[in-house]
C-alpha cells in the first residue's frame, strides 16, 4: 500500500530540519510494510485534485514566505477541497501561517494565505523562541503531550470557535497570551512546532499516517504499535527543557 504525499515548496520552506518530518513518516510507514510516495510540488506545478493522501509544508523566513505565498494562495480552493475530501495535512510555522487567511510580516507586507485555517497572523515586535510543550486531545478522551521548538515573530489569532491543536503547558504558542497553540480542521493540523516535530512525537506521526491511510483506503485504520523507546526519551528530554525554560523572552 502506498501513501501519496505532496511536499509543498521543499526548497523554500525547510528550516529547523522540517523536512525531517517526512523522513520519520517514511520510516514509520516502511516499518509497517507501507510505502510513502513523496512528490515535491513547487512554484507553478500542478497539485492533482484527489492525488494525495497527505499534504506537508514546512516553515521559513519572511523572505521565503513572500516568494511562495501568491502561488500557495492560488491553490487555496484545491487544498480546501483535498481536506474536505479527508486528506491529511501537516503544516509547520511559516507554512501554518500561510494556510490561514494572511500573514503580515515585520515590513508590513500582507502575504495572502490559502484560507484553509480560520486564522490570521501579524508579526509582532518580539520573536517567540524556545522549547514548547502542549497537551493535545485529537481523539476524545485521549490526552497526549507534544514537545517541540518554536521560533516566530508571527502572532496568530484563531477565529472564535476555531479548534486549537493543543493547550500550552510551557512556551508561547500561537500568540503568547491565549494559552493555545496551533489549529485543527478535520485531518489538517497546523503548528508552530519545529524540531523537527515528529521524531520526538511518534504518536502524532502515527495519527497522521492513519488519517492519510484512511483517505487512501476509505477504511478506518489503526497502525500496529512500534517499540518507540528512543522516541519516548527524546520526548521526555524535550518536554523537560520546555518546562524548565519555555515561554521566556
Ligand atoms: N517567518 C515567520 C515568523 O517569523 C515564520 C517563521 C518560521 O517558520 N519559523 O513568524
């Protein structure tokens, strides 16, 4: 079974080793006898309707965001249709911001967004940098923690009624005030967390793979557990760092 992934703008949006998330998804799929077929989709290239089970986009500096934003915004309808059709999305930091309605950078330029996520982002005076720890509940009653690293000037405001990815235990999160981080729309996840994120949060990698596989097969999916000792200790270290120093300017 092949899981089809569209990696959006890999040469522009890939800071803090965000492409490492693809490597994690590939390995965890392979260890279950599945294959990840990753297609890079960049400026002016077609995103085939219904052609992907997972869309992935990493983070980047304002300059790189301004180079791809018009192209990404023009794909807004296609991306929203893919999510309505059940495709999974993982969007990190700069990519997360540009899947909202817009990102206004420090220079005041307003970059158009794809309009998938119910949010807007405006760069603030100070960068929110450091380790971050969230408490998430992607499945009712199943609470899990997510540990990563954030570095953003962007202050993201979710619309009323929007569902955040998690509650901030330590760190800044979307705006350094609301106590929430990221966003979720169906199987689409947006987050400020770099690291890369998935090596230290194996449960989220599997959740994303399951949603992508459900899109591919049309059947409910539950992946067999793996022995994640290394991933678990990486998570513990990252969580401890966030608790000790996250959320401080
Ligand atoms: N350039 C954006 C900001 O500063 C996103 C940064 C990032 O992707 N780490 O907020």
